[in-house]
């Protein structure tokens, strides 16, 4: 990849990550607004209705970003995508490109977190507390949780994209349900994030970005989880390369 192409990819990543953090962080407020409009904020089944609304909103968001990333030439808003693709043998981005795109994604995430913090209406400000990752256990437990959750979400994404159904809408719905389920599973551990750039953006806003715990829990272990998922996917779901034929003497 040329320097110009790498710079364009980094710029696209910064824009997409900015928009992702901005929009994804507003899902809580959007869910509250929709459930309020439907009149299902209280009573039996209100929690399940809120989860359904969140899953549908997330599916719409994933669909929009799938189109946006494709239009921008394969832009990404999650640094672990590169590690997972490389481990699965699907893509081999150059180190130079990755060296530009990682900081671009982190900067985009910071911008998105700052923007939504300013733009969120006052009555929905409280929903942002659920948007940012927060370590609620000791660092080692949190690191293990974030690594395991990233492993499963990465494996789900790889399977759905490579082996999943042909129809985009069905693929997006499967991803949405998987992500919401894993967020619920990790809510009492790390937030969770499963996206180092998103975690860094909110850590910067909360002045927690330069700590060892943030690096350990939200960067190192998610990358390990993503690479393990790539290797497992490659071993379990991708065909082995054909063995070269030996010439007969």
C-alpha cells in the first residue's frame, strides 16, 4: 500500500470511528425515547421490550455502517479487525498502514465521545453512563472478561461475514443479537467494550486513558481474544490449502 493510500485509509477510519462512537453511544438515549413513545417504560416485559428496541436500533446502525465502510473502501472502526483478519488468513494489512490507522481510529473515537457528551440532550445525559466501558472488577478478572467477550464477538463476526447467510439483513440481525447478548454478559465486568478505540475514546473523556489498567484490560486482552478467534475460525471453518503435488522421479 502506498503512502497516499494508507493516509486515505487512516482518514476514512478516523471519520467512521468518530461517527460510530457518536451514534453507538446514543443507543441508550434512542432506546429510552422509543420506549417512551411506545409507552412501555414500566411494567412487566418493559426490560425485554427495551432490549428488542436496542437490538433493532443496533441492527439499523450496523447496516448503515456496513454500507458506509464499503463506500469508503473498507474503512474500519475497531482496531481488532486487523488482528482477526490477519490471524484468519483473510487479509494482510501492511505494518505501515496499521501504524497510521490505529492512531486515526483512537483519535476518531475521542472526537466521537467528546461530541456526544456535548450534543446529548440534558434529559438523556444519564444514558451516557452506560455507553462508556467501566472496569467493575479487579483488573485481571476484567482483562479475562474483555478478552473472552472479544473472542466470541470476533468469532461471530467472522462466521457471519464469511460463512453466514447471503442476505445482508439477516446477517446484520444475527450480528446485532450476538453483540447485545455479549454486552449483557459483560455488563457487570467491563462495560463491556470489545473495541479498543471506543474504550480509549471514553477513557480519554474520563481522564483514564493513560493508565495501565486501561491498556491491559481494553487493548492487550481484546487483541489476544481477536487473534485467538481468527486462528480458531481459520482452523475450524476455512478449508486447508491444497498440498503441492510432488513430481514423480
